[in-house]
C-alpha cells in the first residue's frame, strides 16, 4: 500500500531534550516536505526536499533541522525543543513537487512542556 | 505573511445545500491551486486541483471556480452531505512551496 508513515504519532517531551520525528514514504517520490498545523494558522511549511541531499527552508524553519540521506526518509529534528513548537506535524511527499499531488502522513502530535 | 487568504473560517450548511469556500492570493507566479480535505485525526488529502489556464474544474459534486484576473478561486460542494463535514484547505503553489490557507471547518447538518 502506497503510504507516508510517521513516528511517533504522539510525543510528550520537555524543553531542551533533542528529538527526531521520522518520516518514510514507499512511493519512490523525489519531493518530501514537513508542515506544522496550528489552530487558526492552517498548515505552514517548515522544510522541503527536492531530492536526496537537497533541502530548503519553508516558511517557518527556525528551531528545526532536516536531512535527506535516502530517498524514502526525511526526518525532522528538533535539537532543543521549546513550548512554542508544540504542534501537529505532518510529513508529505509527491512525485516531483511542482504541481503534483502531495500525499500526507497521519501526523505527529508533539507537546513540549 | 499569509500568501493565501481563505474564508469563511467556519461554515454550517444543511444537507442538500451548496457549500462555498473562497480563497484569494497575491502572487501571480502561483500556477497550481489544489484543495485539500482533512478529517479529524487524519492528514490532509487532495480533493481537487486546478491550473490557471482553465476557469472551472468539476469532479462529481466538487467544483473549483478560478478567476485569474481577480486572483481568486473557490470550492463549491453541491448537494452537501454530512460525510462532507471536514476541514477544507485551499493552497497555491509556486514550484516547490505549497502555501495553504488557514482552513474552513465545514459542518453539514442532517
């Protein structure tokens, strides 16, 4: 089954404790992206990747890191999480990115205390 | 800054009625305009999309109307059903960045 998977689905952590949210797709997509969803703000893009070793900032990249060492994986790293990063995070992938359908993962709900 | 403005924030429609959600954008470089549907606890899923070379696209009960000169586009849901109750996001794309509106929470009452 074609899908985007994220782990963990739920995470409660404390300020400053480094964490990684994994994202994997099995559709051989070149493009992958991370979004955060906050009430009243919609979905905002954090980072995206056009292919292996090619990443770029989205609208809200501060406090986040990403890497794309393999085509299927695109982890999101919070090196020193803060409470304002409490949010619902979505990973997405698409064939090429430009004007293509983006397939979203199920989401990761992160709470930073 | 929000590159895509979406209204209304919430909408209540009776079963069988027409739901209309509007979006506006400023960046004329946008060339792909998708609508996503999101149910509680799920990720958004593509509903329908349009490119600026056409003024309307219809798929079943869902229609996008696109006005390039006004830089506006809208989603019409005909014969709205309770199963359509969800959050709807419009978006606009310029190459690799997908810019979303803030979303519209639609409730279709029986």
